[in-house]
C-alpha cells in the first residue's frame, strides 16, 4: 500500500478526515475531541501522510506535528475495510522516521479511552501512558502516551 506525505487539502482526504470526525464524535463530546482542522494541517511544521489502495483511493492518514520538544501524532485513521493490512503500522513507521529525522527526542499523542484499536496500535508501537503534555487538560476522556526516541 503506497503511503506518502501529501496535502490534506484534497477532496478524497477531506472525506477521510470527515469519516474520522464522525467516528470520534460518536464516541466523545465535541469538547473532548482535540482534532486539527485541514487549515491547521497545512502548517509547515506538520507532515500529513496518506495511505492509498491499489486504485489510488485514500484509505488511511496520519500526521505529525514537529517541534523541538516532541513529535505529536494527530489524525491517525484507517478506514475499516483497510484495517488488518498493516496500513496503520506503516503510517506510524513513517511518522516515527520523520520525527527521528527532525531530531524530536520523543513522540507523544492523545487518544480516547473508548478507542481500543488505537490504544492497541500505539502500545504495539512502543508507546506508554503518561500524563498530559502541552496545553491539554487532564481529562478523563483522554489517554496520553509517549515514546522516547
């Protein structure tokens, strides 16, 4: 499955992000969803990866926000039909490689407790639970994780 950094400002990627938003808002109230919008994803310190199937359709995405303190994983999503194919692992590998190249000392992320697939993926990828970071509040609907690089 080809995975590359692309602009999030594409119609098929907008549809993918909208699916992710629908999924998250079915699990959590809007104030507990800390998603980046497409305009923010276009910032120069953010790399946005898209996984495409053999027909070129966007089936997964993930972003990394690069800073001197850490690389933050955002907008990770793989469509249900593409799950179990290694797409999420490949996205995570690319994002980690990018964080390492940028000199980030660690990777961090925020996800929710009602998202067991994401928690399992991040744990398999070497992330461990930690406390809130950055501007995130200590919220019972948030699970914070980190991985030292």
